[in-house]
C-alpha cells in the first residue's frame, strides 16, 4: 500500500479488515457501557436480594458496580505493551473473548459478587478495544487519509451508544420484566460473534509486522514501557495521562447520567402537570441518548477538518470547552431546575464535547514509535480511567451533600485544568506516524 495507490476515502483489502475489526470492537464498548445505564435499575434489586441486602439503597451499589467496570477497563492497559510485542489483531481477539465471557456472566449473575466479577472481566476486555483498535487503524492508512479514518473509527463508540439507546428500552418493554435485564446482556454477545469473524480475517498491520521482523525478540513488553518513560517521551506521556482524566470524567461522570436524569425529569414533569400523568420516560430517554450520540458522531467525523485548520491542541480545547458549558448548563441549571425541555436541547453541547476522544485517537498513535505505540495509547487511557473512576466516587459523595446536577456541574472544573495542562504539550501539526523499521526509539533518546 502506497500513498498514491489508496484514495483518501477508500480502503484496500488489508486495511478493510483491520478497520472493521477495530470499529466494531469500539462499537461494542459504547454498546455495553450504555446498556448498563438502562438495565442496572432493574438488575440491582435482584442482585441485592441475592446478596442478603434486600431493600438497600440502589444508587451506591450502582456506582460501585460501575466503578468496578472502570477499574477493569483501566486494567486492560496490560494489553498495550503485549500488543506491541505479539500484534494488534491477536490481542484484539483475546479482548473480544473476555468481553463475551464478562457479558454472558453479567446476565447469569445472582449476587453482587458474581456481577462485580463479571463486570470487571467485561471491562477488562472492552478496555483494550480503543487503544488496540486506534493503533491498528492508524498503522494501516497512509498519512493523507489517517485523519479521516481516525475520526470514522472513533465514531463507532457513539454508534454503539445509539444502537443501545434505541433498542434497549424497547427490549425492556417487550421482554418479561423478571428476565429482561438478563436478556439484554445475552443479546450483547451476538455482535461479539460477528466481530470475532471479522477479526479472523484481519492481518497484522504491515508497519508492525516489518518492525517485528526487524527487531525480533528485542521488541518486548519492557521495551514498550521503557520508551514511554524515556527522556524523550516521559513529559508528554505524563501530561497526556493528566489531560485524559477530565475527558474520562466528562463521559462517565456526566453523559452517562443523562438517561437516569431524563427519567427523573419526566417523572417530575408528569407530577407537576407539564406532561400528562403517567407519561412513560422511554421516548425521552431515547431522544436524549440519540441527541448526545448523534452530535458526537457528527463531530468525530468533522474532527479531521478542525485539526487540519487549527491543529490538535485547539481542536481538543474546543471540545473541552463545549463539555464545560454543557455540564454547567444541562446539569447545573436545567436539571437543578427540573426543566426537562431545557435539559434536552442542552445535551447537544455534551454531544459536541464528547468528540474530544476522537482527537486522542488521531494524536496519540503519532506520538510514539511502532514498538511502543499500543503501550503508549494504553497507558494514557488506562491511568486516566483509574482517575476517572475515583472522580465518579467523588461526584457521588458530593451529590449526597448537594444535588446530582450540582455535583456533575462541578465536574466541569476538571476540564479547565485539562485545558491549562494542554498548553504544555508540544504539538507538531505536520507530524507523521513513525513507520521506520531500522531504528529503535531508545537509540534517539535525548
């Protein structure tokens, strides 16, 4: 594959399989994370009863199970250096298997311990999808089209969000209530089977294979980690980890609270005459979820035009500003005022801001050389996820002292810190992905 042989909007056969394997893997992450938001309220009473905690408050345990999922998601960073040594597509296959097992046993669980273990395993598998997929996609496309396909790849998470937001409430309505939440998890295994088939047809990216052929056993887990924290890359690695923290918190501490917030606002509106008594929340929940995801998906696709005109840093700052405004207005104002019809349009801002992740999908792979690319992407995302899990707990504590809307609005402060830190990251707008095979990054340390 050469620069001249591949039009910017086309894929050759090898790139096609890597792209779709990566795309659907990342879609599964968005799908699984979103169905959790819909089914957890139905699942927890059963799980609490099975744990001898019948009648206990649901919210703390829902947050705890979600944080366990995030820890599994973060622990998946071990796949990064392993993928640098053994290959991107091989490790993607292992991650798919873990996701399928975790999702299946989530539906089979009868108490909190079983469910917590299952969610950890599911998160462990899903956590690898972003950085392995993003690395693979970056390596199979030439420079002139890499920005296009990075945006398309990252839009997959929000396609999964839309699929889950549209189908899950409907399935919960038609499946007998006592089995509905279990059935939703079982249904989630079906796309994993499709993805496994695509994965079997995907070959390793040529740039990785050439580097592996050149370095052989020297290409190892320890080499990957040494490169990341070498003199040349240490500062950038640390800064990008810290910047990832608010981005993760904005998603998991904000956007994914939208369905439950909408349901509460619909209930309030029906009780106070703004909506007809007994109005079901399903339609409004779906509308809110689709609004967020549709605008994020759109701006993931538009991301390449923004980075071309103003660069990675300004584009990421723009998306983070949208999250600041969105969190402060939607949760801090509309949710606190119990105003459903103000809350829904403000979700557009959260949708636009959610495209901040797509900049990482483009930017991070080009920071590191091939022998440390997946490891670098993994460390940045994983450590940010751990911190994000901690901040979700802090939001829960703050919510108990104020309101959930106020607590989530305060999450916007983390984005301000992220924007300040972003100013210290070096950016080269003409940066190209390292595709060399004759020199290890450690040989060029400062």
